[in-house]
């Protein structure tokens, strides 16, 4: 292989290797309650990510989307909970003032790791 070809190929390979590493973004690896789960009353929601997240770029919104016996229940934003990050920076815990009432909930989360690229997702669960 000529020196010219090596000189052109080496930077390209280095750029491709770096780009592959840069694609590793924050992902939700588990939640409690789990997505699509039906659970008893709970007063906490726990989100665990694949990497340490930046607390200032991480949070969640909880919406009650349906309530048993109320066919025309409008989505209701749940407020008044506190959130805390674990010591390792990978787990966000939402603690409610009181247990969630029976119904279906949608949790929208957002988080960013060291690369500060915002990732987001949604999961649904039901409280019986």
C-alpha cells in the first residue's frame, strides 16, 4: 500500500472509530414500575440509566391518563413529587407525597449523559 493511501486511510479510520463511540447515548435500562406493568399502590417511581446522567439535564413528567369508572377522564398532570439522584448518578427516584391512586399513568423522562445529548422516552403503567 502506498504511503499516500496510508496517509488518507488512517485519519478516516480514526474518525470512524471516534464516531462509533460518540453514538453511545443515555438509555433507560430499567424502571419500577416496569413499562406496561400493572401494580398495587406505590409512592415511588425509579428510573435506572445505562450511564451516569447529568442531574440538571434529567427529569420526568407523570400524567394520569385514565381512572377506573371515569370514561371521560382528562389527562391529569401529577405534581408535588420530589426527585433524587443516586450516588452513582445512574438512578433517578421520584417520590410521591402519597401513593398513586388507581388508574393508568404515562411517564415521560428525559436525560443526558456526559455528552449532554438529550435522550427521552415514554412508558405507561397501571395502578390497580
